[in-house]
């Protein structure tokens, strides 16, 4: 039977009009609940818009005020900062103020900080091209002391400018500071409060929806639910959703029987088609899972193994008559991803610890040890580090040789058959370690037993390593600034073999360690250079003297070189000068200054200056050094130095001390008692301001020990100087009968149990006295006729000493010196002969302070040759001044044949 014809509206146009009506009908609210909801929605949106508009206006006004306050505070702070007024009155205000203005601008976040002269010319500006140009803005009020603020529209938006004047100590305006801030930089309240506003709006919408839901529920109860068609459609929809979701759903009754199971749950549990209606315990599930599902008790993310699948099970009881709903989720892939996330997190934690623990010191070997300690056992079971030889000494790696030394190793056990620390390493070209060094890339050996190149290096050692259980290795070159410093190897025995993913953290560990090792290497090089310079400035081997037996020590500070120094200087008349000093500060500057002071002391000692005068000259020298450094703009100017200077005379046993800001000496008597002689202290060198230096004189018995030191020996962090002096006294009390060198060792062991934070200089001198039989003294009358008698007595004394071969030369020397003293000097006149080792010393003293001068006599001169002959026949000669006059001395070497030399000299002189 043919179909009936439809109405005319059933054509395409009618269908189009029907679709349009359905669309319009869907847009119209069909219920009271929907209408109420739309009305409330409009109200909430209007309130939000009004609130945003009000907030924007409030934020704009607040931003303008805050910009004005910020610019004013910045301007007044810069204007009132110490040194601003002096900089504006300097010869070049721009050079003084421009760096500070830019620093203030960057730190405070303002747009510009401009310093102006009182006439409006710019001294500073963020754009250097604007410096020196005139500003036409009115700033008369600011010059009068009142801050001037203006608000204007700039290219970056609305901005506020504040101008304040800078006054000097007289109250005169020396310049202006103007600071500008754009309003947009301080505007941000709207952005901060918009989330709160939107959250409030969202809450209002939720409340609106809740109210609509209540209205809708009320209406549903009044209409007694839906009709059969709507219920059927809803059931079909829910059934489609139930079987389409990728999560298993099981519904059970109170007796644990399956009422409903979707397709995903059937797949995950491998349930048979007729599973519905059967008890859950009879479906072949694992006992634990079946017990949980049948119990009907609530459970959350309980994990069970169903075949090869890990299931996360959630159970919730439902309905007044009992029953439950269980959901099943496949977590196998999620667990795999979680494991990978744990591995990635562990690697991040490893790199974090590496950044915190590697490079804590500037020591190359310690840094390498820190690398191995970080890697074991978190990343590897064993780790070893080798470095090229120049790096260990602070030198630059040349790359000419692949010879390296193993300097660090760590592992989970100590009996590993790897090469020990200290062994020299050389890798064959096909060894994986050598390949990595050549390419600069890490090399992974997942199976050492299959690595022919590695095993060929040392087959016996490789067999022991493999039998021990080490199965894989990663070798990473240590590179910094494009240079190969060494290599690090990571080994595994108990952990899983290394994988390609392990190369990245291994390379990152090596990169961080390489930078730290390179920094330590460069510090080592600079430290060795500084220590070498300082030790070259200190005395090497002290001279052997009959007056003293000397022991000495110098220990550099933990932080580097310093300015402590000591010296022993022979003086005429068998005397000896002992010096200990300390330049304030550390580093090359202090060491270089110490060298200058030591040279100056030698020069002043050559003039035989008394201790107080010598220290006064050193004070002038330090002051000049400071002045020169200040003139050159050197910020490392010396802030002072200390010095102790002593002169010991072995003939009389007298010792004269003078000190400037330096700790006094310790004196160990022959009986072992320890005292600290009272010596007047002058201000440190360079800060004394020309104040006089006082001296103290003591007579020291033979076999006394004089201990001179710097403050680093007795002062330390947490220990004052009185405690240090007590410790020094106790240490010296236990050194009875020891040599000066042994005394130095005992004192340092007792005083410095750890490395000192300051450098230490220690000088111990054991005193000796010349045998009176080695000294001859005569009073000389002021009569030329007494010269033959004095010469004869001196000759007999020389012969009694067994020095007959030196008689002729000494007769000439003392005759000339005594005759000159009688002719040109004043009473009292005395002669003294000293025999000191291989030297014979002649000293003639008189009561005048005039000093003779050496000159070469002309051929027509009748005199003037005596002092010249004395100088020629003596090893050295000179003049020293005393409080009673002067002493002219000449020292003759006993191992020189003077007579023959004198004959030749006289003949040569006669030929002139």
C-alpha cells in the first residue's frame, strides 16, 4: 500500500522553518526555575561590572598617590644620603653621582633619578645623552626647601615627578634631585582583587544555581516526576554511558550478588557472560578482592592484582536495603608513570644535593671526594675520579698528555678491586674512558663483560672487577672552559645496570663538579703564587753567628698569605739585630709591603741606627706608602704595621728593645723560668703620628732564650691575648734544655692544634757571650806619642791569639784609626779588638760625632791616604754613633793574606 502524502509543509522549506522554531524554542526558558536563574544571573553580572568599575577608579587614584609618595621618598633619600652634597660640590659631579643614581633607580624601581645643578643643568640621567642639558621645568619652590611635585602624561602613561633640593652644611642649595615614577608601575590592586571579586561572583552564581535547583525540586515534587517516555529515554542514556566509560562499574545487592556489570568491568575481571545474578565469591576472583566486594564495606583506592593488571578498587554502600557499587580502574600504566616520576624526582634531588655539597672548599682533592660522596649510593655503587697532573698543582691542563692520577674514590664497600687512590692512570685509545675524553661526551658501558676495549686495558684486573659483581659503568669527562681536567667513572654492582637515561644526570653531575674543580685549581695556582712570593721575601737561610743560635718558623694563614715576617741581621762589633713584624691585612698587597719593610730595615740597620730611631724611620715609610696609595686611588692602602726590633751585644750581654704596636718578647732564663719583659709600646707604624719611641735595655745571661713572635701565635678566634700568653708561658716552661729549633716545634704544637686564621712568625734565639779572652780594650791618651805603645800592646794580644800573620795589617789599621781619633776627635778615646770567628774587629771610640769620609788623594797631596788604605785592607768598615760620640770600626778577614796585598797597593799608589 503506497504511503500517504503528507501536508504541504512537509517539504524542504517547511523542514527549515520547523528547525528554526525548534532553535528559538530551545532558547526560551521553559520553567520558572530557569527564569529565576536567568534573572539572578543578570543581577550578579551587573553587580560584578559595577564593582570592577569602582575598583578601577579607586586603584587609579591610589596609584597616583603611591607614585607621588615613592618618587618623593626616593628623591629625599638620595638627597639626604651621606656624600651627596659633597659629590655635587666636587669637580666632576656626574662621575660621582651617575653610578649611585642608576643604582638607586634600579633598586627602587623608579623610572629616572636625575641630579640637577641649582641652575637646572643635568648631572645624571638614565640616558647619558641627556646629561649636561638644561631642564626648563620650574623648580624654584624646591630650591626654597619645599618639595615640588607634578603629575603629567608621559609616553608611558601618567607619571609623577618629585623634586627636592640638596643643601650643604651651611644650608645653601648645591643641587636638586628629581625622581619620576609612572603610575602603571605601582598600579596593581585591581589585578590583586579581581580573583577575589570573581570568586565572590562565582559563589553568587553557585548560590543562584542552588536556589534554582531547590525551585526545580519543588516543582518536580508538585508534578510528581517525569512521564514514561522521559524515563525510558533517561534509562537508555544512562545505560549507554555505563557501558561506554573506561572504568569498570559493578552493582551488588546486600547478599553480594552481581546485579549489574558494565563492559569495562567484565574485561578487567575476565567475567563470563552469565556473571549477573551469581555471588561475587564464585566468579574466580582473588580471595582478597572477592572478600572486599562481598563485604559491602566502603573502600578507597585499594590495589589488587587481577592477572597482569593492577586494579584500584573503590566501594561505596548504597540504598536503604543494602547493596554496594564498586568501581575498578586500571592503574598499571599509572604505576609505571609514577615509577618514572619517582626516578626523575630522585635525579632532581641528586642534582640539588650536588649543588649544595660539591665545591664547599677551594681544594681540588676535597672537591673530587665530594663528587664521589654525592654519587654513592644514590646514583652509583662506586665512583672514582682521576685528574690530569697539572690540575693537581694548580696549573692549566695542556692536553699534551693523557696521564692522570686517581685522587678520589668512594663505594658501598671497601674491598672493591678498582685501582686505589694515588695510582697513575693511562688509558688505551680504545678504552671507553679514553673515547669519552677524546670526544668530550659521556660513554655508557651497559655490560662490562662485553666491553672488549675496557677488558683489553688490563685483562686480569677486568676479570677481578667483573667477578666482584660490577656489571656496568658510565665514564664522563670533567671539562671546564673547553679544557679537559680529568674524568669521573660511575660503577654499579648491586643496582640495575645503567641505562641511556642515566647519561643526563651523570653528565650534569660531572659538569657541576668540573666547574668547582676548575675554581679550586685556579685558587690553588694563585695561592701557590702568593705563597711563593711571600716566602721569596722572607729570609731563606739565616746567617750563622757566634752571638746567637737561632730557630725560626713561618706558617701562612688558612685564608692565604699575610704580612708577618722576621729577620736576623749581623751588625758591626759581633752584635746582632733581631726583627719581627706584622703588616695588617692579607694578600699580595700585604706580602709586597712586608718585603719593602724588610728591605728598609736592612738599609737602616746598615746605618747602625738605634732601635728607636729605626722604628721612627719605618713609621715615616709606612705613612708615605699609605699616602702614595691614596694618591693613586688604591683601596688596599695599609692601615698600619707592627714591629719589634732588638739589638744584642754578645760582648756585654746587653740587649736593647723597641717596639711599635707589637707584642713583647718572652724570655726563658737558663734555669727554665719564663718571663715577659716590660718594654714600652709605641703606636703601630703608620698611625703613630710622629710620637717618640722608647727603648728598654736588659742584660741577658748566656744560654738565655729570647722568643719573638707575631700576634697570630697568641691570639685566635674565641681566645684573647692573655689566655694565649698563658698558653705560651706554659709551652715554653716545658722546653728546658731544647735547641731553638726544637723550641719552635714544641711551641707551635702546643699553641696551634689547628690551622690558624692568621699567619704566624716565630723566632727563638739562644744567647751566647764572647769569651773575655777574645776581647782586648785599651784607654788611649790624647797624645800621638802613645800610639806606638798602644800598637805594641795590641800586637802582643794578637800574637797571644795566634794571629801573627794578621799583625802587620792590623797595626796599619789601628794606627790610622787611633791617630785620626787623637788628631781630629776628642777624649775619651778607647781601642777595642774583638776576635769573632773568622773576623778580627778593630773599634776606636772618641767623644765627637764627626764622621770621616773616604776619598782618593791626589798625587800632590801629602795626606788623605790613610782611610783609603784602611778601606782597602778591611773586609768592611764604618761608623756608628753612641750617646757619647762615635765608634769607627774595621773588620779584617783572618783567612786573607794582608801583607802582600798591602805591598802591592802601596806600590800602585806610588805610581799615581
